[in-house]
C-alpha cells in the first residue's frame, strides 16, 4: 500500500555494511577501496538496500559494478527531516550540523555513472544540492577515516518544529541535540499543522496522488525551515 510505504521511511536498513548486486544485497565480504569511488553519506533511505534497488531497477546495467554500502559514524552531524514532501508521500531526510553528536549512518560508494543516476533520483537542483562535506569527520566501521566525503543536503532546509529540527528516530545518534520522531509521527505533525481535520491516511494519500498538493505543502514547510 502506498500509504504504508510512506510511513515506513527510511525502510529496512541492515545492521552492518553490505553490497548491493543486481539480484539483491549481501554482507560486505571484504573492505572495498573507498578512494576508488565517490563516497556519499546516506542520511535516510539511501542506506536501505530495498530503496537503492528500487532506484536502480530502471537501469540494471548500472549495477554491473555492485555498490558497497558501508556502515559509518559521522561526527558533528545528525539526520533530520527535510522541509519538503517526497513524491512517494514521506518527509525525507537531510543532514544538519550538530556539534558533539555522532550519527550512525551509511556511506554509498558510487561510480561516475551511478552517481549521475543518484543525482536524478535525488532531484539535485530542485530538492537537494550535492556538496562536499568539507572538514567532516567520518569513520567507517573497521576502517580508516574518510576525507573526501559528499552528501545530498536539502535545498528546502530542515523542517521546523518549535524552532528546532526533528531527528529521525530510526537513526541512532549519540549526544543528540534535538527530539526525534518516527516517519508516522512527523507526518502526523505536518498534518496537524496544515490540515488538522484530515485523517492521517487521507492526508498522506493526497500528497502521493497529487504533485500540486506536494508542491503546495512543501512551499509552506519551506517558509520557516531552518538552515543549520
């Protein structure tokens, strides 16, 4: 069900590093060459093998080189909700600077062609900017720190709830600075703010079915979004 799919964001994420193949995912067999590809932080559903598989399903030839997805710890950042609505009805993630925090995230290692496809899937220039995380400290599980690191950051900013961002409860973060919510909770918060009389499932269904509805709600959320 599309509504249940929206509520399930950021979807299933394994407990450790893995590799995405054409026919599914498997545990990482050995440490990959991190410097040989573009290292991109996955703040939300890009850490999920199911979501990545769906993104690459239309272009399976791009998985002739499997994608390593490495569990890592990113310091002084947290995964928070972006101030926009995705086409599948969820409120997606972005990164926010959070001094002293340490987020348990994942890093995708992408070829040039895979990165170009990811840009399209992330609506770079519309919903996200692709940036280098200059000076960021990230350590891969069982490996060395990664210096050349990239991420997709929301062009809309961080969703504002009572003057603070809202972290993803699905992401484990030490020394978290802000309250965390599940996807269903943040959707209900947005519904209460925008259309309190509408049942939650109807609210979600409307933004799945209508690009105009998504755009209108995104515009409202972006007006007071936080830039952190």
